C-alpha cells in the first residue's frame, strides 16, 4: 500500500497537476504570496520585541574566552551546500586567509545537502560532521571556527554544542536566504530554518540587513554579511571581444523568463544559460568569461516567484566584478553597496529593463564608464577576502561592524 500511495496518491497527482501551465502559474502565485506574508509576519513579530542589554556590548566580550584572541591564521572548517556556488570565490578566499577544511560526504563528494527524508538527513549530516572533525583532531588539527551555511532541515544543530564543548571552537552561521528561510515553518515557532540554529551558535552572519535585528532580539550576536566576489576569477578580459549584448545565467522560470523574453521581443540579443534555456547549463568555470565578454550582465533580484520582493544575490557582485555593466532590479539592499546609475544600472520592471538595455547598448561611453566604476567599487569593497578579513578581525579584535546594516526593508506593497 505504501508503494501504491507514493505512486498514485497525492505526491504523484500534485506533480501531474503542476505540469499544467495554468495550475503551475496559480501555484507560483500562491507560494509568492505565502513568502511575502511570512516575511511581513516576521517583521511584525520582531517589531514588538526589545533588544537585550547584552546586544550593546562589543562582540569579543559577548564571545567570552572563545574569541580568536589575535590568531593570525585561524583554522576554519566550512560546512557548505553548493559546490558551484562555494567554489566561485568563497572557498578560495577562505583558503588564502585560513587553514581550511570543508565538509564532504562519506563518498567524498562536496556538501551536506543530501536529498531524502529530513529526519534521516539531519542525523546523518550531524554524525558525519562529528566524525570528520574527530578524524582531523586525531591528525592534530582542531578548528577555531566552524563556519556553516546550513539550516535545521539539513543538520541536527545540537551537534554544534558538542563541537563547542569538545574543542572550544566558535560556531558561525552563514545565512544568505534569511528573508524567506529564517523560520522554516510558522513565525514564532521553532522550525527547520536558520532560526532553529540560534541556541547552538555563537554568531550569525546574514545577507539580509534587517535580520541582524531579528537575531539580536533572540540574544544571538549577528553581523550584516552580504555576498561578495573574487576579483581574480571575475575580471575584465580586454584581450577578448564583447560577443554578447546581454548575458543571463540562471534557471528559466517566473520573472526571469519574462525579462529575457521581453528583451528578445524588443530585438535585443540575450545569451541565456541555465536549466530550461535552449543553451542549457553553463559550466561554472565558464561563467567569468561569459560575463567579461558581455556588454551587459543581467541580474534578477526577486526571491523565487515573487514579483517585487528582493534579496541580494551572488551575481550582484560577480556581475560588476567582471568589468561589464551590471543591470538588475532596483533593490534597496544594493543602494548600501553600489551607486545606482554610476556603478551599476537598475530597472523597475520588464518595460524599464528593455528601455535601460536599449539606452546602454546604444551608448558605449556611458555603459563602459559605469562598468569600470562598478568593477572598481567591487574590487575595493566587495571581495570575499575583504569580507572574511573583516570577520576574523571582528572575532579577534573586538570590532563589531561589517558593512552597515541600518534601515528596514519594506515588503512589497508595504
């Protein structure tokens, strides 16, 4: 019966229904509304809570005796999820600055994002992490920092308590999707997102500036830690021709698809790569050259299928770092990091995107001037090496500020 239910019951019916375009579109709209509603509920939940007095103390004091205390080259164990994402600059920077090891599955493959039942995955990943670090300890290597890009749906976070007790290491959460994956369930209840990690970590790094306040109100030290790029990987290649008018890398769905199709309908050539596009997926190592050989790198700042709800993306940094003009959604987060109109270009919707692209493709001097300024800003302020240098200084020197995170982010229609 179990097999029959799995094959013919609700999961199979749901997959079948979602192949119907009208049903799929309706499902996407519902999910988008749910995402925005949960974000608004989260903002309302934390608006009524006060910051604890401890939040005003310097970070090093809050960490107590487990701060790095001037360690020149810390030992870092990184728990990652996506090898393509993590090897596009993040891991390279860690290896330059720290003595680094990272999580591997039992078969040697990268990351801890196994498919399968949540309960089984959480336990197996926790056991694997414990076993790996014990093996390293047997070789004389123990971590100063366990840096984990994870959620409670991937790992049983109580393992972090065992690590801290065994080796006195700091456990730091690296969260890039807090706006929509913070709870992993009902607002205010322990779920499977990053919120469930809070009792078991020493510091939260979040790419959503308003979420610093959320963590702090839970009694967890937090820093604004936006994504970044690698200037050695993503760089101008003046010896190569600009072969592409507009380049986009990402799966084909929702707002992304509509933007690319709108540009093409206007006669603008778009080279699109990713799941669902006619050119298919592009190898990770080929992306920097694609960006460098494009007049415009197209970014899409929306979360999932949402129309006007945004989050920072890796491409927000890889695009400008490539030395090509970066054109993306007008996202308030980016205003803290780049000067729109001078270092990047932004659009409000598909018609505006088409208009901006036309103007920029027709004006070589303006386009390339913005591209140069974007590269300069990215290389000076938005490298992974700079991010981790600031983090290690904060953990060892008592400095408690990375890029400023003041100001609330409004939900769509809010």
